[in-house]
């Protein structure tokens, strides 16, 4: 009944605006509904869809004190979005609330992590129930939840991917997959794409090929990058090449059943095999769609041929599903299925636990046995009762609420609407993706495809936040907006997001025009 009432409220999509307030972009009404406000200009701003949830009042550290503690005691790395970082207080499904009571539509879901919604009632209930039974034990003792979860997860993967290793993060999962590949192949070299992100641990930094994550000290030995087959920014590719409802506006002479760009990129992959690695290799890592690099998609058929070439060298093929898995792409539960390939190892994290620290590696019995010959693998927290209870609840919610189907329907709907903005604005170079994993690449102009300067992208990003929309960033130059909301979002919320983004683009073009005079 609660769920039905919630969806009825959302379907109403009330159009209301509240008054501007000097300190915040939004204000809280006395009732259960929240409405949007902005200080980002004089235009009429898109009104925020209703939300049937009232957060608790914030009663913790003052904002100034948070900044002080962060400066003194936390990592000095600058990772926060916006000049004045958001101090978040509470979440409810696709919504976030900050310390001042402002409401935001979360279209980045904790970096593609909150798969079924912040504090989803069923996931919350599973966690609370398990808290009263058993928080922790390790694999030296058995508990039924790990066995139940392993059975549920393996049932979602094709044969022979049936052996599950539970760990705590995507980096740890990819670390373990690297070790498995080397143990099974008795080789060292592993290939990954330029622009790939597979983790920030000392081992996986070798696989990650994004400049800001590289360092001067030795790390990740035995990893070799290869050209990313980027249809928009790479040397080849065009309007027939990728598996997406929206194609790039670049022209190409490819036919639907014969992609010349794919053939060219395969030649580059062969060149890497011939020049940069040993005759026998350990494996090849690939995200089905690159996340951190800005939702980059490859030509249709590329991964299938690349996997064949890797296996000819004795290597294993690893699909990094940390961002693409669990139904997010809509058409399939796993990203590798969209490429018609069967990996030897699959890694997963983020959406697996809806924000709870949980990850997994799934492989074949043969590869699992190869690892045991070299290592007694043990993980203190992997597969603990809390993680397995939460992971099981997430799988149940995805199925019961048809979230994969919702990703397909709402994601395609939003992609087609965003493509119209690409046609309207010269600085929107490309719109791409599948389901609820979407990239919007910003450029100086469509002909050059040069990245829009970071300070201009920052302004657009900030304007979206001021209107109540949180989106992510990606790309080698931070030039791509990343959209990856929880899979429970609705079309009215997608409409609001597109309206906000369009308003931010209009404001930006007006700023540009003023600077010329």
C-alpha cells in the first residue's frame, strides 16, 4: 500500500515553486512535499517532482566545523564536487537531503552504487533483522546466508560461471581476478584499455589507465594498456557502430552487419599483442561500458573478437561489471551479455549491495582450482552475514520491482530526450549509453570535438545542483556528465532532469554571449 501511494504521488508530478532563500537553493515546506527554488538566475526553473518523505532535522556538526575537521584529519586529496561541498544528511530512494533541508534528485547514486534506492525499505528491513541475529563471522565458520546468497547470485550467471568469491570492494575484486588470471595461465601480462578504471589499489592501478590515477612510483607491474575503441573520440567510428538507442552524429561508411571501425580497432589490438606483451598472456580486463572515462561504448562485435584473440594467447577474459551489472543497462542483467560474449571471470561491486561495502568475483571451477594451487585465499569480512542479507534483499528488489525493465524503459526514454539537446546545443557533442548508464560529452564545438574547458563544465554542473539535480563527471578531461540514477526512477523525474540540464545549458550560453560584449 505504501509503495502504491508513493507511485501515485510521483505520478501527479506537481508543478510548484517556492520563494528564493539567500543561503540555499531549496526550502522545506511545512508539509510532506518539497519544492524547488534557485538562486542561479532569473529564469523560470523546472519544478521538482513531489516526494512523500520528510527527513529528520539535522542535529550534528555545523558545516564550518565539518570543513575544519576535514582539513585537519581527512585525506588532503581534493575529490569533493562543487566549491562548497554538499553535506548530506539523509536519503530516501532517488532523493538526497542536505544538512539545511534541501532536497536533490540523485542521478549519480553514490557513483553508480545505490542500485535500488537510498534506504530502500526492504533492504533496510533485511539489514535491521540481521543486526539482531549475527553481525559477523568469518569463513572458518559457516552461516546459511553466505550459501543462500552464493546460490542466488550464481543462478544469474551462465555456465560455467558458478564459483563465487565474496570480498568487500571493486578494487579488491579486481585484485583477486588479476591473481586468478595469473595463477590459471602461469603468465603475467594483463591488457586493459586506455581510459579504463579498474580500481585504485596498488595492484589495480596498473589496470587503471586514467592519468590522474597514475603515479611516479612502481605499481601494478605486468599491465599493458591498449587503444580504447572509442567511437566518438577515437580515430574511427560513426553513426552505425554502437549498441545504444542514440548513435553518434559522426558519419561512417559502416553497414549494420559490417563495422569497419571495429575492424580497425581490432588491428590495433592485434598490434598490442604483437609488440607490448609476451607470447603467452594472463588475460584481458574490460568494462562492458567504460564508466570513469565517461560512459564510453565500443563498436559492436569488438569484444567478441578481442576475447578470441586473448584466448589464442592462453589468457583469460575478465568482465568488470562493477558499474554495468545488476540490470542497469536494461536489455540484459550483465553488461557482457550485450556484447554476446562469455567471460572467464566476472567482477562486481557497487550496486551489488546498494551502498553496503560488498563485492564478488565469479569464475569457473577450473580457474578457482588453479587459484587454490597457489594460494590459501582468505577474506575476513567477505561474505559476512550483514553483507549477504543485504545482497539477497537487493536481488529480490530488482526482481520484484522489475527494475531491470524500468532501466530499459526510463533509460531509453531519457536518452532520446537528451539526444534532442545534443541537436539543439553546439557544446553537447555526444549522448550515449544504455539503460540508466548515460554519458553527455561536452565539447567546444561538434566539428573539432575538443573538450569544453573544465571551468565551463564546472559552471554547468553547479547550475544543475542549484536546481536540485545531482549528476556525475567523467572523461579524461572531466568533460563528460555521467547519469546513473537508482533504477527506481520514473519518467517524470527523467523529464525534470532533462529540463534542468537544458536550463543549465541555456544559462551557460547566455553567460558566453555576455562575455563577448
